[in-house]
C-alpha cells in the first residue's frame, strides 16, 4: 500500500502540491486527471521517489520513504516501480533488448537471467520479433510498448505511467491502455496521469487535482 500524509511540494512561492493525503491499495488502477499545472506529474514523481516532497510523509509498504537514506530509496524505487513516460525515453542507438534490460543491469541481475526476463517481457507486449531492432527504427506505438516491457521486466508491483498515450494515435493509444489493463488484471497497481477523459475511464478510480489539491477522488475504497 502507498500512503501520502499531508504532502506538499513547493518551488519558492509556487506550490505544485499542497496538503495532499491519499491511500492507494495494492492492485488499484488509478487515473490522475486535471488541467496542466494542477500537480499531476509532480504527484506521480513523488510517489515513484523520483522527487522528494517539501513537507509531509510518503509511506510505501510500511516504510516511510521520506526518512530513508538515498541508497535505500534508490533500491526501493528500482524494486517497487516501473515507469512509463509520454516521451518513451529509449536509447535510440540501443537494440530493443538492450533498452529493456536496463533495469536488470541496475539491479545486478546475471546475464542468463536477464535474457529470460527480457524475452518474457517482450512476449508480453508482442514485440518478440523486434528484439534485435534498434529503438530508432520502431514506430511510436512500438517504442511505447518497448517502454512498457522495460517497466515490467523487473516485475515491480507498481506501474507509474505519465501520459503514456500522449504521443500516440488513437489505435496505438488504445493498445497501450489494453496492456495497462491486462497488467492491472494480473495484480499490478497502475497509477496513470492522463489528459484524456476516454483513457481515464479505463481506470477503476479517478483522482482529480486542481491547483495542487485533490478536487475529488472517485472510486476510492478508503
């Protein structure tokens, strides 16, 4: 479970988030919506330990992440979260396999085990035949599927997706949403930021932010 207790994030006099408290249970599919500048991406970055709050506590699986040393935070981030971003963030000169295995290299997984996990992840996203292609040779939809394979290769319990369909056409966007739904059906917690009302409908819970605060929380079990 993920719990945020009175979280704030400010940049000088600007508060990206102000006094946000939430609980996210294991296995939820949560869409975070709101206008540009409402704090959506900031919220996901704080949950995923990419950034730190100015105030408040973040508790992940019983551990107060905001009080852990950076080394432990890095280990938690690598083990707990898989990240999918709007811009893919693939290394264009690497092959698909090389891109997907990056989290395994960071985790110190042996070569033989890496090959098995990468193969399974690529099979999951339907890109086995593209394993040796360079990322730059793929379509946008294929690149995002590679990014999803990279996000799941370490088998993290939580997938954080920040506008995962923002650079995709309708067909490829729906394909990405279907993959996220399937991952959620397998028990993974999915936290997604989206501007799309249609994509938000795929989630079981919708949190709307406005000016750094929770405007409403629809579908919460808390």
